[in-house]
């Protein structure tokens, strides 16, 4: 079940995936870094929460993991199922994941937690479906980044229908720690620096699986990549 506000969010994503499709997403190579940071193993059970059109699931399959994905958008789920028949992909609310307890070894939730209404409930359910020694990766938007402060807040460009939101590092840290999730590491989103390196190398850059040194201090990064484990 989803409430009226969640229905508004679902409708926005349905329309976005229907009209923009793959153009709404980063290219596939931008997702390898998440698998590397998590150290996804062959035959591991991997879940992508808010999987969209399945880009991260493609990476999980490349790493020979058993892949599952959930998304609130029926359009995204339908398209992802057609593209990735070897993955289990279902339409579901992240606050009530349709999976058994202690099922997954690795979980990603990329660029989506800030859009979810009850973040505590989402984190609790992710903890429920993960094993004791699982690793969880979130990419979340930073409210102290220049992009958020100037292009979103200053010019009133925050996408309210899609429930676009952000928090600073300390706020994200507190949220995770309140849910007894321990921070293993936190780095700036890697895609901005990778795009710069693409330009500087005239398209020859191929270090997508490697962590890059960012020009931006962590506290001002556009987005944070958190690697977490259960405490």
C-alpha cells in the first residue's frame, strides 16, 4: 500500500521513466565503483533498492551475483524485467520490502533514500532482509553542496513531485547511527571526477572500478557514498 504522497512520487517516476528512459540515468560504467566498494562476490545475494531501469543490477550480474531489485515505479519495473530476465525485479515500497529476513549479503540504494518518506522504516526493513555480516551502500544527496544550495534552493528548483531532498554529512551520519548502522567508509560521489577525467584523457579514461581523488572536500561533495554494516 502507498499513501497519496507516495502515489505522487510514483506518478512522477513513472512519467520520467516513460519519457526520458535511459537518459535519466548515468551510463553503466558509472556503477562499477559501487560493486567494488562493496566487494560483491560471485553467487552472493544482492539487492538494489529503488533499482529503476536496472543499471546497478546489470553490474551485479556482471559480478555473477544473484540479483534482486525493487522499485516503486511500475514503468521502471516493467522495463527492467524486459532487459534483465535473470534478475528478480518487483514493484514494491522500500518501506515494506517483499523479501524474507536475513536474505541478502549486499544492498545498494543509490540516489534514492533522500526521496523516501519514512527513512527510518526503510533502513529498518533493509536491516531486516540483510545478513549479519552484510554490506550496504547508500549514495545520498548533500545539502551543503554548491549545486544543492545554488541551483536547487536559491532558484527554487527542488523537485517536489519527486520528493527531492538532501541532508548534510552529520545529518546522514546521525540517521544511520540511530538505526544502528556503522559507517565503514564515506567518500564523495565518484561520477563527477570520472567525467572530468574522461575529458582530460580525451575519452580514454577507463578507471571506473577505482576510487578517484576528488577535488572537492567531502563536506561539499554533491553526493556522499556511504558503506555501512550492521552494528
